C-alpha cells in the first residue's frame, strides 16, 4: 500500500509562489550563482574562474594529493574533476603524476607558476570575500558557513 494520497494535487500559482519563496535548494542555487559571478568577474584579470581558484587552493598542500580527497573537498565527481584539472595542467599550473603507491591512482601538485597565480589571486579573493561578509545583514558569516556545511552533509 502506498503512502501517497490518491487525491489529486492542486497545483496553483500560490503553490509556485510558496516554492519560490521557501525552497532552500532554489535559494542556495541562486546564491551560489551570484557568488560565482562576483568572484569570476574579480578573478577575470588573472584568466581564472572561481572554480579554478578553489581547485588550485585545494592543491596548495605540502605534498601531492590524490584525486579522491580533492574531489570530496570540492563536491565534484572524478570525471568533472579530471576535465577541470586538464585545463589547468595545460596552462602549466599543476602536475598530474602516477601515485607511487598505486600506479592506477594519480597525485596532484601545484607547480611554481600555479603557486604564483594563487599568490596573485589571494588578495583579490580576500577583498571580495571581505566585502561579501560585510554585506551580510546580520554580519554573521560564521553562522552562514556553519549552516551551509550542515546542508552539504545532508547527502
């Protein structure tokens, strides 16, 4: 027996407005797109997107890292990560080498030009990020981050 009611669902414009005004997924998507546009515009002079900045920052480690932890940090599947890595590898910003412990795996590392680009991008990120935090109505960026982390773990 189904838990669904057999009664027809009334799909009205009021329902559309309710979803528009209350849907967490819609609001998160809209906010993510707005933030992405803002950071993309700021990083454009460096020929860098916000996603590329995040990926390079994820590789800013003392030792080369396997793809799995990077994909998990960025909430990306491996296929999407591989495509993003190839673009940056062609620019000479990172290296992809076989994992010495498991030849099937790959290790990722920033190159010196990659580190240099991150050094150039970081002040831009800091400026834009600081302005965004200052623009929050209650000024509570910590609470927003905590809520977003919680939502990200609900999968």
